[in-house]
């Protein structure tokens, strides 16, 4: 017990130190173009409210965030009135979420393996170069929804708090719709725990979802569906399968992935992890990690901040492959942000198309994510097959009218 407590404190100390540096960066730098868009959105919420903002039009962007963000921006505006800039507030909140994520990763892994591995994973999440650059510099909410998604897993599977777990998942969906890929696995797990747990988890999720999404869908449904639910991502697609399509000169492939193919990706990333959880409920944590990793791996949409999506969940799959992705994606972000800033020191990044070198570094990060996904699928298959073999060995057999077990020596 003392060992676990000391390990947890070490993870907290490292993540807390990283938080200090992230806050310093958030205060001293402008960030990326997203900060300017957040300022516009915050002004829109101030003038028209968290629902009415969907009806506004901006000359260079559109409001593509789920409804909970509108209420979050009301808090951001409050902090702005107290003298803290919009971009600074968003980055500090995201950085604080990273501290929670590092501890959640530690807690999930220490119950499923060695404390040392859990401690190292928590430290590498807390000090991740990916989270450092996205939370401390970029200025977006991706780190918040990933924290809430893993918090839902921990509350449901390890803390037996299905109501709180459902609330956390609903809030994650209110930040971005990406974690919808994890919902089927979580619901399958809850169902396996019994009808009461399923109703508690699903009921709280649905209730908070209706509270946050209901008014926006009722009053601004067309804009919410077009700009949020069917958002296709940035046109800056120089990563993953789309980049491979560019190299192969296959515009038809690209069209399919951006169009109907993205729904195929969604079904795969929802269904495969849920299947493994149905076969073996104890695989919930790595299955959720797989859902997030596979979604970014196969998705035609890409933004540099998206590198956050699978980062923490990858450590629920495998330490080595997750660490490889952590540093490969960190190198990608450093190269891109450094280019956008014109070199060190960073202050205000101006997005441009990636250079050939940046594309190659990015594809190396995609390759690391492919490794995470392959290892995750192989691990889940191996674990479910092991269960199937164990069950088969324990099945009774009938020989000459006599019942016996198939497991000699037991």
C-alpha cells in the first residue's frame, strides 16, 4: 500500500512539474490560430449564448464544437472578465486535465499489472511531449475529452461508480464527439455487470447528454448536425491513409475515405472493441485504448492536436509501443510547430502545409500508432482465445455413459 502511495505521489509530482511549465508557456505565448478562433467563439457565446452561437456566421471559420463547449466558454468569458485571456484559460484547463489523465492511467494500470509499469506510464503521460505542446501551446480541448473518457473507464470498471462514469462519458461527448467510439465497449461492459449497472451507467449518460445536447438540437438542430456531427475535419490532410493515397496518386481512395469511408471507420472502431469486451469484460481498458488509437489511425481527418487522442489510451495496450508513439508524435509536433513559428522561441504559430520533412516525421508517428493498434488487436485476440481454450478444457465430456472433465490432473 505504501509502495502504491509513493508511486502515485511520484506520478503527481512529475505531472505537476510539467503543469508548471505548461502554464508558463500558456501565459507567455499566443499559441496557434485556434486561439483566435476560440476568441471569436467566446465572443459569440457572450453575445448569443451557448445555443444561439450555432446560428452565428464567422468569415473565416464556423462553430464546430459540441454543446458542452458553449457552457465551458461561459466560464472562459468569466475568467476573461477577471483578466485572463481566452487562450490562456483554455490551455491551463487542458494542462490541468493532463495531470488527472496521468493519475488515471496509473490507477488503471496498477490494478492490471506491475506497479513499476503503471508508474512509468503515468510519468510518461504526465511529461508527454505531445501533451506539453498541445495543452501548453496549441490551445484546444482534446486533452479534456481524453481525460474524461479514461475517467469514465476508471469509475465504471475500477471504482464501481456507474452513475459518475456515465456522467463523465456524457461530458466527454459534450467536448468532442470523437469518444463516441468508446461508448459501445463501455455499454457492453456495463451490461455484463448486470441490468442495474447498465441502467445506472446508460441512464446517467443519457440524462447528461440530453441536458447538454438537447437545447442545441431542438433550437439549432440543422447547424449542429451539419457543423458538429458531420464535420469532416480540416483540409490539411497530410497524414495517415490520406497521405499514402497522395503518394500513390489515388484521388478515388481519398474521396472514399473522406466520404462514406469515414462511417465504415466509425463502425469498425465502435464494433471491434465492443466485441472483445463482450467476450472478456476485463479487457475494457485496453479495448477503449484501442478504439481511440484505431480511430485516429484510420480517420481521414487530421489536425496536429489530434495526436492527443490515443496517447494515454495507448499505455493501456502496451508500454513500449505507447512510448514509441509518445515520442514519435512529440517529434512530429515539435517539427510542425517549430516550422509554423519560424524556429525557437515559439510565440504565435501560423499554420501552413507541412514540409516534406514534416510529412515524413508525421508518417513515422503514424507508423508507431499502427504498431500500437496491431499490438492491441493481437493482445485482445490472444486474451479472448486463452479464455476460450480454458473454457474448452473445463467442459465435461461423456465417455461410455460416464461424465468426466477434459482437464487431466485437476
